[in-house]
C-alpha cells in the first residue's frame, strides 16, 4: 500500500490515483497546484490558470518536495508523478522565505498605484504581498518605466505594473486565436506588447481584463468608477446571442458598472464572454431614448400623455375593430409584429390576446420557414450531444454560418478541437477568418446538390470521416428555396446513414435568444409586404423599422412604388424600449400614418423573463435594475391592456370560448394563468425526437430517388452579420458608444472586399 503526505497529512495513493472509478479518473492528469486546491490547500500563484497552458515563470507556486535539493514549481509537476511515496510541504520555513524573496523581486519596479488603480480591492498581487511579502523595502536604485500600449478601445494598459505572467499572451494564442500579443526584449528590457503599433483585434479581447492578476490591463471605457467592496453582484444571462451565456453584473447606485463572465454548465466550463456582451450595456440606457409615452399626429404634433390615457386610446381602437367585427363589417387587421428576443411569458400573453380577438394577427419579424414538427429541427443539446460528438469527429461542415461572430462558444470548441489535431473544417459561403484554418467550398447551394449526386470531391471526405458534423445557420431558413434545401439534406442524411450507423449530426443554430422558444411554442407566420398593406394598426413589439421587410416597404413608398395609399397602416404602436430615431419619423411621413404612439418598455436587465436557447436549456433572466423612468415591462403593458379592455370593450368576438377573459386585477391569479402554457411547454416532453428508431414504430420514408428537377436561386450564401459590434439582431448595441468606437476602429483595418 502506497501513501503520500501533504503538510504531514497522510493520504492513500492507491485510492487517489490508482482507482479505476470513472469519477476519480480526472485526478490522474491534474498538476500538483490544482490537486492541492481540491483538498483545501491554497497555493499562491500568478501565471497559472486552469484554461491556459503551463508557463511557470512567476515562481510563486513553489513547494518543498522531500529529497529535492531545492523548491519546485507546483504548476509544472504532475500530482500523480511527484506524490508517489513522496512528501510535500506548502508552508515550510524554506517556502515562506522563498515567497518573500520572489515577491520582493516582483515589487522592485511595481509602482505604488494602489489608491488609483482600478484593480484595487481585487488584485492578487495586493493580497498576496500582504500575506506572504516583506514589511520593508530594500531596493532604492533605478526604477524601470514601460510605455503604455494602445491595443484598442476595450483594454487600457499600464505596462509599468506588468509582472510578466504572460496570461494575456497565452490567451491570445490559445483561446482567441489572434496572436498579436507577445513578449519582446530580454532581462530588464522585457515587455509585453504587439511588436508593432496595432490593436488587439479580437471579439474576446475583454477577457484579458479578468485574466490579468494585477492592474496592468483594466477596462478602458469605465475607469475610476467604483471599488469592489462598493458593488453588488447579480447573475443574469447574455442577450446578444442565442446561447444565453451566464454572466455576472456588478451594480452601484442602480447602475451597471461592469459585466464579467461566469461558468456555464450548459455550454462550457470556461467563463469567456464576448466584448459585445461585456460592454454593450450602455446602449440600453442611452440618452437618446424617449422613455415617456406620447402620441404624434400626422401634423407632427407631439402630445405627451399619461399611461391611463394611452391605455384608453389603445382600448378604444380595439373596441372600434371589435365592433366592426361584431357587425360583420369590412375591417383591416391589427398586426402585432415581434422579434425573437421576447420572453415566453410575453409570447403567451400575445397568444391569449390573439385568441380573444379574431382581427389580431401575430407576426414575427424574421422570415423563418423552418419545419417545427420535430424538435431536432431547431433544438440542439450542446452539452451532451454536440460537444461530445465534436470530440470524436474529425470533419465539420459549416453551411452559411460565421461561428466566430454568431456563435462564439461553438467557435471556441471548434478551435479547441482543431488544436488537438486530425480535424478539418469546410465552410460553405463567404470566406472569413475563424481563427483556425478552414477549407472553402462553393458560395451557393449548388454544391449541396453535387454532394447528394456524388459529383464532388467532398463526398469522399464525408464518407471516410469519423462522425462528420454539419452546422447550419438559421438565416438559411429565410431563403425561398429552403424547402428544396431541406429535401436535399434529408437525402444526404439518408445516404450518410448507409456508411455511418445512426448518423444524425445536422444541427441548426439560431441567432437570437428566444428563437428556439418561438419555434417550440407555435408556428408563427412572418410579416410580409402584403400583410402590411392590409393592416390598419401596426404594433411593433421589440422591433423597429430597421428590419428588412419594414425598411423595404418604407423605401418603396419613398420611391413612389406603392400605388394604393389607403392600404397602408394608419396607426403605429411603437414599443421598442424607447428607441425612436429619425428613421421612424421618416417611416411615419412616408406611410401616411395618422397617429404614432410611443409605448416605452423596460430594457432587458429591467425585466424578468424565461427563454429557450439554442442549446435546449430554459434560462431565466431576473430583474436586476429598477427603472427610474415611466417605462414599464412588456407583460405589465399587456396586462393593463387586458384590464382596460374589461372596462371599455364589450366582449363580442370570443373566437375560442367565452372564458378566455379572466380577472387580471389580482396579480397572483393573473401570473399563474399566464404561466400555465409555459410550464406545459417546459414539462411536457424531454427534447426527444419522435423520428428516432428508439421512439418511432413506423418508417419515416421519402422519395429519395424521385426528387423533382428544381433550381436553386443563384444567390450567394452571404454572411448576414457584416459588423459584429453594431450589426446584430438586438436594438441596443447600435446605440452603445463603446460598440460604435469598436466598429469605427474595426472598419479602418477592413476593406470593401471583406466578404467575397
């Protein structure tokens, strides 16, 4: 029986490292410093990080090993190798003296900037020098000064504070894939920089702020705002992509000071977030927002109203349409168009409202033609399915998707898999830099047809590959030839199943937070030009006229290409978090809108909602900020609409039943009623497709050899996201000053031929 000792504590070596249990197998590859932390022993360190490679240049993690002539670094030693009948001391007199000397050398050229440093209160060097350092100073000679580097609008550099732990250098090389940071010079002249004057052009550059153990790399947009002990932390989710990554918000005086990433078990154990997630929150509270309800008439007269007057105005319009419907008179539609970022609770309220009045139509802004009969068409379990299959695959096909900017957690996994070797990525669409080598296929969908016909060289790679994976962007589902593409993908899936047993590795990736929730809850039609022309009232919920369909209609009207002026909507209810810009005024004048109602609603962090992400996880965003303006939450506005409807509207048009109208005066009863559909959706099934062999008793067949001769549209598979910082589906990033500055700098180094 083998034993080992750590600080005179006895451990069984066989039980710790030679155990065949799957739960204990992870200890075999741990470094000594991490194994000590698992048993409750903390070893101070600077350069070591769990997600980065070993460098061992800070020398702070020294431990004493029995029969060793000198102390050894614990981050570079394997725990299984050095603890075989060994004794380790992490707090011996030799180690204490060594730590004092190491800290003294680290602090030789470190300036006394603690009172003005943004890292104060959460600085590792400050804490460890207090516990392990000397109380006096013995160096009064020449002090080194390093010039600060300009590496972009995100990260502020004070390079004199740098202790050369090289965390930022390893992050740039191993994680972000943008190798623009490095160490140049030797000895006393060593510096960390970009070699030549250029910025750190990475969408993940803000993570080096959290990685830096000292105050050398801090936040440039928000310096000198608050200390760590003054901030209150709350947890929320990311609203800028379809994964909903877990984040932590730090608040001070009901304002967001900073956002950092946290570990997300549903996606990854790494706390990386994008710069858009970290710094775009100032756009939610931009000074250009109009957070007061008002009515703008056709004569450009703006009249500020109270909420009670606004609700009565809305309900009187509902009463007028309901009265026409009761007398079977010809009427126009009341269209509520919404984006894929609204919560499931608000979506349930809209469904109830549409069931109550037959003239109300629910339309989604994005034109999605996906078949939502099967859950596997739009839901993907990334934790248990995609990432596990990706580790055993050696070929990945990306169909019209830029994983670097659209789904950065997946891009990190693809880069991590590529670094292990024996992995190839083929991209169909516009060429772009994914931070790892890729092969480019065709720019249109004719290549998919050639794959099905077997007339392409990639067919051999798909057949010879080990568990190939295909990722498809949800933007492709907006094409008019999506039915043909879906048919060809089904045939390709059938043919690959002949060579790969039970092959089903085709995954659809969404672009918005609750896009999968909309597909899972119901089949909503998309808004079209014909729908807008037959609309009397257009209710824009969390959407703007910058969307392609509405923007195209306004441009056609400005070009005088719309013949019938009376077919355009006469009323516009605009509920878009208070973002009212010049284009909305232009749209009102172009569409001959008689009344424009601004209904201010709260931002994402000022409301509570539940969302179904692309990774098949229900995630809840809690309210972390209290609104200081007159804006209200979406569900509050709809609830008040129900309440005033009960007072001023006669219930003529109950299309479903006469019990759909309930008592919304009691808050608890109202909340339990509106959540019944959400809980039914959440608990009814467990994300298992009915078209698998284990759950399907019948044969799902199709005419795989009788495909009609159809033509694809010869249009290019363009990447819809041309600007990562201000070009997303959200409405607040384009109003963020930080994102605007990042976009300006990014455009300076780009060209007009970026997507070719």
